[in-house]
């Protein structure tokens, strides 16, 4: 896996003109623009296994990638992927350089001001990867204080780590083997992330002596595609396609291919602890 937003008459007229102008500028033509160009442009990382990564044939692959491809097929559109780190993906959506981002996105309080998510494509919860030999000295979230937490800057996981007093060690679109190796050799101590992503990463790299910290799970959540909040027309079309893919079993099939279980439905495991990143 490789590069794994004076007089009453004058005042009234001014108001009417302003209102009309505002209505025109606020028209949502996001779906029309995509339909006219006959192509979805999707931001992703290419390094987040198994959501977006390069397979052994050096092809961009992964759960989010394949679901995005299935959506494009349902909408009878071509699809093009552009690769960025997390901040770059968010910026690309905000600037209109991408129609949406597909990279296991949840919704933080900060992002909710400008962005929205599609219907969920994955249900999960959060966990921590630590060293096998000593659990990195971590037995609960409170033990993060003073530990070296690995991740990309400005993610909700790094904000949680910071909230508990961890020291940030940041990476720019690094591959999973680099993250895991750094925990194993002590350069870092812990990685906070999605449980299923971590589970599949460990299964793909079994020789690296790290593990998921058992029974320390938090933040039951769902993820989806990240849209600019203004582009509701496009999001509605994508959501309709996702609903059809769920009904016809396509989402389940793709989920089982990448996660070994159907992550498109809520997990049976109950996770009650909630930790805010804000």
C-alpha cells in the first residue's frame, strides 16, 4: 500500500433592490454546474487506509473512494480525484476547487459554520493506538497528559489530544506505516483516530508492535462526504444516490470489502463516552 463560503420611497426602493439582488446571488446552482461539466471533482488524501489509499497496483482505492465512484455512476457522471492533506481538502471544498471531499470526514463545531456532511456512509467510534509492550503508559484518556500524540494538525483527534494535555507531533499526509512505526519506536506514544480505520491498518501491518487500547472507546459517530454549506442542491442529489446505494446493497458490499463488516449501519457495540474536540 503506497502513498497510502432621504425619503421613505428611496429607502423602500433600496431595500427591494437589495433583496432582489440577494435572492439572485443566493440561488443554488451547485448541481447544475456539476451536471453541465458532467464531472464530479472529489478531494481526498490517497494515504488514509482503508478509506483512501493506493493499492498494490498503484491505483487510488478505498471505501470513501469507491463509494464516491458509485455515487458518480448513479448520477451518470464522470469522476476526478484531487489529492491533498486534510487542511487542503477542506480548503479545496471551500474555494470550489472540489465538489466535495471524501476522506472519512466527521463534523466539528468549527467546520459546521461553513460545511455540511452528506448522509452517513460509515458509523463508528474512536479509539487509540499504543505500543504493545507497555500500552504507552496509557490506560484512559486522562493518561494522555504529557504523551506524544501523532496526527495531522487541526483534526478533531489532535484537538482532543491537546485538550487532555498531550504534546502534538504533526505529519503532512503521511502513510499509515510511518504513523505506526513511530509509535512502536517511541518517537510518538499514541494515535487517536477512528476504530475501524485503526483496526484495518493494524491488520494490514501486523509486524509493527502496536495495538488498539482495549475498552477505551469514545465518541460514537458517523462520517460522510464534506460539502460547502451553500451547495445544498448538489448534496441533495448525492444523498439521493447514497440512499439508492444503501437500498440495493452496494454500500454494504463496499463496506465489507474494506472493513470486513458493514460499517454503513450502526455498530452493535454501545459506546457512551463523549469527548468534545472544541
